[in-house]
């Protein structure tokens, strides 16, 4: 218990958390410290490809027999989490079914930055995790979005442009860079990766800090959108990630993952997308209110996970995984 409290205390005073708070506070005081859009795009490409590349190298050194069960359990979780989110959101009467489906799609998908922050924390405490963790990230990215869109449109008398929506999901920047990085890393192996380690490993914490400051600013700018729906969505954005994350940790234990690996799977289930999901939802559900999904996922769930969620899930994993 004391070890977990020390990890939580360390996380609260980490650069990642503090720069996010800085961005959030700056936004509330209307001080524009956003990074330029072009730089934001470069950083997002760097993070996506870099995480995929590292995962691919680790994947090439993994035993194929150890991957099957975690992949299957991740697929099941990727379907269950958005369904649970959709059902839970039914208690918020001001939300339409379309908005419930849109929010469920965001929570069924994943957050790359939350995932990266979890890896940074685990590495800072020398806690190992499975090398195929990035594969699980790529797998969970897709089904949650599809199920959320289906739930939102199942009673509508119109056809969803599934071809366009699936193309947006499968060939969007997030999935292409993650899977592309996995393939490149798996083929090049440790020998090729060693040559780019200074760029993709040593610079990662600093680049992530800039990205988090920008996200903090965006969260602070959009937090007021919650007033339109009320306190219910705020509570959902805090309580649901812990429920989904705990489900992910138990799934990780069932899959035979280590404490670090179960923590990562829990974080994937607890996180909410604000990169891949908004693009896909905008195509399939143009009637949905995007500010609700983005504000809940980025303005509430993301900082909660960054500050409290990751340490909580690590604590649960340390108790559950034998």
C-alpha cells in the first residue's frame, strides 16, 4: 500500500501532470499557450509512430503463443466497454441516443497519450510490461468506435455510410501509424531500432510534456460545455473509467499478463479517444454534439486518468495479479 501511495505521490508531482495543469490553468485565465497546429500534427505523428515502432521491436522478441489470449480478451473488452458506456449514459436524461452512441464510441476507443503516460510511469518505477502492449492498443482502437456508431444509429431510419466510416477508422492517421510502426519495428528488430533510439526514446518524455501542455489548454477551454448536460456527464467521465479500467485489469490477469501489462490493459479500457474517434464519429454521426464527447473525454477523463486513474489501476493490478 505504501509503495502505491509513493507512486501516486510521484505521479502527482511529475512533469507530465504539472504541465497539463499549467495548460489548463492558462486556458482558464485566457492565456493562449497552445502549440501551433502544424507542431501539434508533427508531435502526434511522432508519438503514434514511435509507440508503434517500439511495440513492433518488442513484438519481434515475443513468443507468439503468449499473444493469442491477450489479443482475444482485448477484442472482447473492446466490444464490452462501449456497450457498458452506452447503457450507463442512459441515466443522463438530457442526452439523445445519438449523443450517447457518440460518447460510447469515444470511451470504447483508446487514448494514445494516456497509454504513453502509463508506459512512462511504469518505466520510471522499473516495472516491466509485455512488449506487445502496443498491439493491444491498436486492436482496441477499432471495435469501440464501430459499436458506438451502431448503437447510436440502430433505431434511425437512415443508412450510415459504413464504407466511409470504416475507411476513416481503418485508414486514419492513428491506426495507420500504429500498425505501420509495429510492422517496421517487427521487421527491423533491435538492430534497426538501436539506431533511432536517441530520437524515439530519449526525447519522448520532453515531447510528451509539450503535447500534454497543449491538451491541458484544450481541456481548460472546453470544460464549460459540461454545463449543457449537467453534473451527470461529469460523474460518468470519472466513475466509468475506474469501472472499465478495473474490468481491464481483471481481463489482463485472466490473460496471464504481468502487473505492468494488466495495468496497461486497464488503462486502455479506462481511457477515452479524442483523436481517432472524433474523426470517425463526425463522418457517421453528423447530428451528434461533438463538444460533449470531446469535453468528457479530454476535459474530465483524461486529466483524471493522468493524475489518479493510472496509479489506482496499478494498485488494483498489483493486488489482482499473482
